[in-house]
C-alpha cells in the first residue's frame, strides 16, 4: 500500500489535472466543439485513473487491517457515499438499481471476509516461520558465544606470546643501544686518528716552513754581517731604544674579542654540553650527585691538562724561535702570537688521555666497570680546547680554587635548585667559577647542605679538603694545590 501511495504522490496527478483544467478554461472559447469534447474525455480518463489508484489503496489498506478491521468505516462512510453519488450522478437510477448495488456491496463484504480469513491464515503461517527463525537465531547466538569464547582463548594465547615478544624486543633494543654506543666509541676513535693524522701533516708542514724560514734568515744574517758594519755598532746602548717599537701583535689586537668569545663559549658549555653529558651519564649512573661530581672533576682536570700542555707548547715554541728571533716585538709576544695563530697544533688528544687517566685514579668518583670515561671524551675535548685557548689571553682565565666544605660565597657561586638555602657550607660543586685574577667573570654552581664539613666524601678539586689534609702528606697537598692554579700566575692569593 505504501508503494502505491508513494507512486501516486510522485506522479502528482492532481496537479496535472488542475493544470489541464486551467488550460482548458483559458482556451475554451478558442477551440472547437470536438476539441473541447476531446479535452473533457481526456480529463475523465485521468480522473478514472486516479480513482482506480485510490480504490487500489483502499483495498490494500482494508486487507492490511485484518479480518474485521475497517468494516464499520466501509459501512458507515464508503457504501452510503457510493450509493448517494450514484443516485446523484445518475438521475435515471431506479430502486431496482439501488437494490442491485446493495447486493453487490454484500457480495463485496463476503469477499472482504474471505480475504480477511486468508490474511489471518497467512499471518499464522508467518508467525510459524517467525518462530522457526527465532529458534534459528538462538542457535546462531549460541554459536556466536562459542566463537567468542574461542576468540578470547586465542587472545589470551596471543597476549602471552606478545609479552614474550616484548621481552625479546627489549633485549634486542638493549643490544642495539650497546652496539650504537660501541659504534660511537669506534667513531670517536676514528675521529681521534683523523685528528692525529691532520696534526701530523700540519706539524710536518710547519717544520718545513720553519726550516725554510730559518735557512732564509741565516742567509740574510750572513749577508748582513759580510756587507755591513752595522752589527758592530748595534752593541752600543744608544740605538736600541730606536729599534724597538710599540706596535701591537695580532694576539694583543684580538685579545678583547677572544676574551668575549671564550667567556661566551664557557657559558654555552655550561648550558648545553654539560646537560647533554649529564643526561648521557644518567643512563649508567642513578646517583645524580656522582654524575655532577664526574662532570665537575672532568672540567677541573681538563683545565689542568690544558695548562700543562700550554706550558710545554710555549717552551717548545720559545726554544724554536729564540735562535732566529729578530724584529721589533719581544720574544714572549712573538711566542704568544705564534700560539694564537696556530691553535690547531695543540695535541688535544694527549690532554684528553691525561684527563681520563687522572679520573680513573681519582678516589672521589666511580664508574660502572663495563663503561669507561671515554664515554664523555667529547665533553673533555671541548673543555681542553677552551682551556688551552684561555691561556693565550692576557691575563689568562682560570677556574676558582675549590674545596668541599668551604664557606659558600654569593660572589662566586649560585646554589643549585635542590640545595638547602640556609646552609652556609658547600657540600660539593656542580660547576666551577671562571676567574680573571681575583675577579669573578662567570659564577659557578654549588650544592649547599648542612653538615657538609662532616661529610664522608672528599673535596671536588685536585687539592685535599681541610678534613683530609690531616692524614695526607705535605708534598701531596702541595702538588694537588699547584695543579688547580694558573700556570702563568702563581701568586700567594691563588695558592
């Protein structure tokens, strides 16, 4: 029924009928009698088609209602309307005709009852089929429940297998991490070998250049001695002040810019490389204090090794340049200028090895036996390079003297975030302060704690703490104190 009604709605029959009526009304006086009759017949045919569809919908609706549904409506409304409309439309209808119509309506009622009976039978048949479908649905539900149980068992077995696979994956990840660390170590060793080869080539070039310059200078000296008597008169004291000049060397001209750049680099290492090294060490050491002690001691040892290397390098350069030195600048200025121009000749790997050896025998720090201090060799390398460059300044920069349990100084240090801010003593140092003579250039960082003087740990620097100095020899104390001071300035204030 719904499909028939939908088709009737979609065809818009009444709209078409209304449009045809309006068109016929507008053209009625313009058309002939035959054309008007054809138009009327066309409208009658369209009306009959619409009525036929409505009667079909009426029949389907009555059939869907069941055996007795809609009978009262048909008797009270449809049949009286049908009879009255027939009497109205046909003025020549007699009583016999109306009786015939009533008889036909009774026959239709019988047909309707027969249809309702058949409809009830079909409904019973459909209910039987519905019961069978429900039984089949229950069977399917039971099979689905069994399949769900089987799926849960499969999931449990898969979860167990997945846990085992995760353990294997974790083990493989650990092996991969160890392999990567080993690969990085080998890469660093290769980089060290490349640095060695580059330094060897540079040293060979420098030796050849110095040899050629030495021979050229010797030739000039020989020619000047043979052709001019000036060297004899150069012994008199009067011409010497006029041969000297106050023109600055390159090292003196760039001293301020190098000072600013090196101080900035020192703060950058504190803010970046130090934290990266701390994160790297935290993978192997759970104790944050030990990690910070290792970084601090590596920094102090890097400065010490760089200062020792600077002394030796300066002595070698002085020994090489002193026989052929001529010119207006003094020998010390010439040596310093040469070092500033040739910082790449610094054997940084030797200093890194010295720092690692010193850290291996340091009793204040420890490291897992399966890991070596070469793990932080890149950090040590940067600190040695920076410390060596700082020795070329005038005056040179150095680290502040430090001991565990010393009195906290606001002018030299900042407290770490986990310190006891009311404690007056330093338990250990996180980062050293950078000094220029007696002036603090960059503040360090220290961890303060009450009772630091009675802490079982020893001092951070190479010198012994006041507590440990009672049991140590004077020669050891003097040696450790001299290692933390500047190589070019051994004033009493620094000792």
